[in-house]
């Protein structure tokens, strides 16, 4: 039996550790795959759904793999995003053919609610509040965008503008008072 030198042992241990972290991160990113599949079925726009879902899965997996505040941001963003996804899909089924103004109100208010929720969550963080808010808002916005594909481009824009319009003032205020 060949012996392993200390340097090779450390390399192998580090590789095993990182593979374990990656497997854990991939397992935590599975809601993105489910929402992408649901979005493809509901919206009948599989290309857009897969593109947004792939970015969401990569972002959430990367944040969880990185760990620390980024992993907490991915979890909070995924929770808020699942709520945004459910609310937007529910609104679509209640009101099948909304006007452009109604689409902006539905998606914009959902985005505002997500941004406010995550702003409150970021205030509970001990450190890296702004990064937490940025990453969690990005994850939640991508989740919401998967449902907003139903409403077209104006639905996507409404979600993005709503989420970042409610979280950006929080970051600006924190910078001003720091």
C-alpha cells in the first residue's frame, strides 16, 4: 500500500471538501428547476423560462456554495421568490387577460412586496447587509420573473422595477447614515 504525502493528502482533502459543498449547493438549488418547469408549462415560452431558470439556478447554487451571508441571501431570496412566483401565477389564473396597466400593478406590487420583505430581512443581518439585500433581491426577482413571463415583457419589467425600487432606497439610506 502506497503512502500519501502530507501535501497530496491536503489536496485530496480540499477537493473532497469542495465537492461536498458543491453537492450541497446543487441540492439547495432544486426549487429553481421546479419553478422553471412550471413556468415552461404555464407560460408556453420554454426558451425564456429555461434562460431565466438557468441563471437563477446558477446564481442560487453559486451563492450557497460560497456560503456565509451569500448562502443566507440565496435562502431568503428563494423563499421570497417562491412567494412572488405563487402570487403572480395566482393573479394570472384569477385574471386571465389583464390590461398593461393591470400587469404593471400586479407585477410591480409583487416586486415591491418582495423588496420590502428582503429589506426587513437584511436589517437582521449582523454584517454585509447590502450584499445580502442585493443577492437576495436578485434571486427573488429571477423567481418572480419566471411567473411574469406569462404577462410578457411588461410583466418582467414590472417585477424587476418593483423589487429594486423598494430595496434600493434602503441601501442608499444605510450608506448615508453610516
